[in-house]
C-alpha cells in the first residue's frame, strides 16, 4: 500500500472506485496497490480476490445460454476463489421459468432476459440484490435501455450482462443473393432451403419472427395474428432441419444452411466461416438485454455474489465479449475493446435496422395462446 496513506483515505478512494468516479488505474495508483496488482495478475490472480471471496464454498451453479461465456474466465475464477463454475445451458426463457417454478433448481446464478424479470418478481422466484456485495457494479456505466429492466418497484433484482439482437444466419454459398427480410427467410425454408433451416426452440423468437412475415408486432398476442403465424409455422414445419436453440454445430458441419440466430452466434460463425452472413430482417424483430440474477433459495449464495461481481469486472467482461461476440452496455468494458469490434455491423447494426426492433414484452412469457401455439407447432 502507498506509504503514509491512512485507512480513512484508503476507504475513501475505494468508495470512489466502486461508484465509478475514478478508474481502476487511478485507484491503484493513489493507494499504491498497482505493483501488487501487476504481480498478482501475472499469475492469473486478483489482488482483491483472496480475502473478499474467502469461504464461499467449492462450487457455484450457473444457468445460462449456449456459447455465452469465456471458459478461461471460469478457470481463473476457480483459481481465485476455489469455487468451480458448473454450467447448465438452456435454450429459452420458458425453460428457465419452468425449472424455477418446479423448485429445487440448484442454481446460484441465472441469466434471464429483460422482459422476464418482472414475472420472476411477481412469482417470488428471485431476490433483490445486495449491491454492497457487488463492488464492480456501477449503474452509471450502463446504457439505461439495456439496464432498466433489472429494477422492479424501485429494487434492483438483476444487473446487466450483455445485449444483442435476434436475426438469422445464412450460408451464402447456397444463395444467389443474400436475403434481407423475414419473408425471404420463411420462403427460402419452403423452397431451396427445404430440410436445411433451423428455428429456435423458443416461442418468443420463433413465433415472433413468424409474425414479422405478415408485418405484425413481434410481441403480438392477438388471436387472428397468432393464427396467421401458426399457419405459416405449420407450412414450414416439414421443411425444417431442426427446432433447436443450439444451432452452431449443425451450421458448422453443413447439415443446416440457415438458422434463427442471436448476435454473438452470428459473430462467432461469421468470424470462423465468412460465408455465414448474419441478417436482421428489415421488417424488425427482437432487441434484447440479458442480466445476472440470483434465484430465491440459492444454495451457494456467497459464491453467487462472488461470481457476478467477478464477471462485472470490466477487465473480465472485456474477455467475455471478445470470446462470445455479444455487445456490452458497460462503458467501462467498451473502453477496453478494440475499435474494430465496436464498429462491427453484426454487433452494432445500422440505425435503421436497430430502430425497427422491439424488446420482448412480459405478456408473451405467460400468454397461454402463444404457449399452446408453440406446443402444437413442435408436436406437428
């Protein structure tokens, strides 16, 4: 520690850093912790980790989405804390909700999407977060449209992870021209891409993007509009390769040529296989933001807070973004990312495409008509 700095001065600087009014570098310089941090970092350790994360147990269970994390960060978290990260992967928010409603999920942390959080609060399945245990969280660093859904009735129940869009990816080796609309997506499915298209196992996006074929709202619960969407989905069902939210393997091995796709998957696929082009339908579609939250009765609560806090560290989160390709709403993280990534059109679409998108609506999660429609589609 810096010579002659008092405990009071140190705590003052620490609070300023936690609030985001000083940078990490400034904090380390003013307190004299910079050299120690450099030494710890060289060994993959955190100068703040060992004491703050003492006695959190040997594991933390995370329920999340496919292809959504840097596994190296989980390995470093275990080195720092002794707690291994056990990952449960889900393909839809409906699955997550059903698991928590059934009880005994065993989860410590889960990753809900913006429109679902109020439902978790209403059903008493989620607890307000103790922000004093999340020193790396700074509300002022996040763009509000990607963080506001985490607060319900004045309490913070979830903190932002990443945001993105829902479009589709198409292997352009099999097209004469790249499609640009959802109408083309569904029409190709029924014709030249028959047997090669995948859709999500997730009612919000699969039904929502069928609704876009007709120019309806992505979130519609109108019975006539849902009937039109169901007719289209049933027409397309025999032409699908699969209904699966983990679509990358089938696209990579050539079994599938086109799939509904989230931002990060689109970026990962395009980086490895340039012929894989990510498309946001001109008619619109989904804009979303995911969060970290702790369910009621989490068995490893201290480990849950430690993991969320660790992943909110801008240095750690920047590695996450580089690995998974989903944009962060945290300005501190963005300051650490290369310019080429911040200007990537998959991660940051043109304004006209972005403005046509809709955030998911809470009503779609529990609407019985949409749930029944999806069930009929899957069983057809």
